[in-house]
């Protein structure tokens, strides 16, 4: 019994966090919806960090990005309050610190699983935008080798994953170009899929 308990602790796995930014904002931990990130500005900050997860984001940059019309001191104060609210909201997640890292100078959504260690939980997450972009990459690869079956399957997945515009309830300026880019990719995939279906591919 002791050995079984020890193995269970050693292999502890955090429920996968599923992040949906296309269409209505949705967080799901395992099979359980996370409803605490329910304010547009919170969603905007989390979305920015997730979409720019490959590098730490300077607090000064985030403050100006989210409050471009405020002076520096007020923008930094607003960011501190918003980060506190985001941390409070993410407390519903087991081991939330495995997803979000914050220090005095920067914030970062952690891009990979922590190194597995005995007794250390392992966190993982999925992102619909990432799945969408990977499906587009598979389509491009299939087109290069002229594999029409794989091309059609990839475009079908692109269309299925696109549940709507990127965070349609967010009006922050930073999101506009990214929203338009993803929308144009969706339109391109839809047109190509219709053409493939029309030729019986």
C-alpha cells in the first residue's frame, strides 16, 4: 500500500488545461470549466501571455500595451492589480504556478512541461490557436508534396478549429492584427477546402 501511494505521488499529474481563444473565451481544466477568468481585461492579459509564451514579457511593455492612454505610474499600478486578479482567478487550477511565472520585471506563460522529478507534479495545456496554426502547417506540407488527401484533412481541421474570431469581446489594440491574421488564414483554408471538395479530392 505504501509503495502504491508513493508511486501515485511520484506520478502526480495535473489535469490538462484547455485554453480556447477562438470564439468565446473558455478555460477547461480536465473536464471542468474554469469560470473565474470572467473579465475581458483578465482574458486579454492571459491571451497575450499565452500567444507570446516563447519569451518573458516585460511588465513595462504590458502596462503600456494594455493602458496606452495612462501615464507610466498608473499603467504599472493597473497591471499589478490585474496580475493579482489573474492569480486569484487561476487559484481554481491545481498548481497554477506551473502555468504562470511572474517576477519583478516580467511575466511569462510557461511554454513547456516542467522537468519530471520525483514528487513534482507535471502540468500541461492545450491552445486552440496553436492547434489551428499547426493544422495550417500540415496543410502547407501536404501541398508541397501534392498529397491531396492529407491537404483536405488538414483544411477540414482548420475549419473545425476556427469557432470564431480571436477573443471577439476584446477591443485592445494589440489583438486586432492577430485577429485579422487568423481570420484570413481561415478564409483561405475555407476557399481551398471548397475547391478540393468541388474537384472530388
